[in-house]
């Protein structure tokens, strides 16, 4: 991996890690459907404006079914699930659970026949889920039915991201990143329009919540999705999902700094196991020297 690619992965991790505190701020005021719907509408608007400014062409009509599937897996389902979990779990919890994305990515690639599921990768999956169980059990939040359901929602969202990475890689080979990103978010906005509108009467918007959802829509859902698709054109999908390794670090840090969320020693074993699992599954070695750019 070239130095510039690695730097982009770190930047993506820092910004995506910040999305969990923003979700935690916005969800109680706007509700899961409202947060997901508004951020998709904002992302679609921003990317559509960029399309016009840069004079890009929209994907052909025949490409939209695949882009709709990509939208459901990498935008609609994860946004709703993480927003619902944000009503219950601290931002740091959700960020750590998001680190299971590469586990599901490798499993999906094996099922699709694109990668082989070795004993090391299978062991990594088992270690990863053990880490998730420890995190939920030993963290600062008391275990309850709601906490378990919220943790399962985060894992389901991560599974969607992991499986969607395969479709995302294929989409980057068939389309330019900006038109594909814009189409994905337009489709997501249309899917979420009715549920978000139905939940509008229950919304209690505040200035903080609106600022949070604006940042989510414009930055982490708009620009960052486009940048991630540009990056995925140049590196393997498994390498692209490795940004999930660093998201827990940023997510826990931002949650502690800005939301005063507790960080206890009990979270450490679960975090270590999740990160070790992702390294086993993907073959990522932080001590391996990175070759210089040619």
C-alpha cells in the first residue's frame, strides 16, 4: 500500500470515528429514521451539486438496480441501525463494534468465491465475536436486553458494510466514483423518504442535533463516501475495509473528549480481541514495513 493510500485511510478512520458521537447527539432529538433520512438527503444534494459542477454524467438506467442494492447495504441499513443503537449505546461501543466490518467482508468474499476462507481467518472470526461479547459484558454500560439488541444492531450494520464492500469494489470498476456515490445516496434518500417523513412529528430538533446531522450528511456521508470509492478503485476491498481497524481508537477518543463517555479498563480485553481478530482475518500486520511509493 502506498503512503498516500495509508494516509487517506487514517483520515477516513478519524472522520468516520467522529460520526459515532454525532449520531449519539442527533438520534435522541431526530430519531433513527430522521437521522438516516436527513443525512442521505444532504449527501445526495452535495454530491449532485458536485456532479453538475464537474460535469459528470449519471449512471445509465440499467446500472441503477445494482446501485440500489449497494445503497441498501452500505447506506440505508447501516445508517438506520447505527442511529437506533445510538439511542442506547455510547459512541465508543458502536465504534468498536464497527471494527467487525473486515470480518464480515472476508466471510462475504469467501462465499462469493473471491477469497479463500483459511483456518487463520476462521479463527479470526471466532476471536472477533468473542471480543464483542467481552466488550458488551465488561464495558461501563450495564448489560440489558436493550444493550444486547443495540449491540446486535451494530453488528448487523457492520455485516452490511462488509458484504457491501464487494459490491462497492465492483461498482468502482464499472462507474466513476462521483456518479456512483451520488446515485447511491439519491437512491437511499428516496428509500428513506417515507419512513423519515412518518417519524417527523416525533422529532424534537435542537441546534446541536441539526449541526450534527448536517456534518454527518455533508462530510461523512457525502464527501467521505466519494473519497472512499475513489480509494477503492486503487486498492483491494479488503485493504479498504482495514480502515475499520482504527475507527475504534478515534470513536472512543471523540466520545470521551466531547461526550464525557467513560472509558474503563474492562473495555480493553474486548477491544484487543476485536483488533487482533481483524488482523488475523485480513492478514494486516502493523509491524510490516510499508514499501515506499515508486
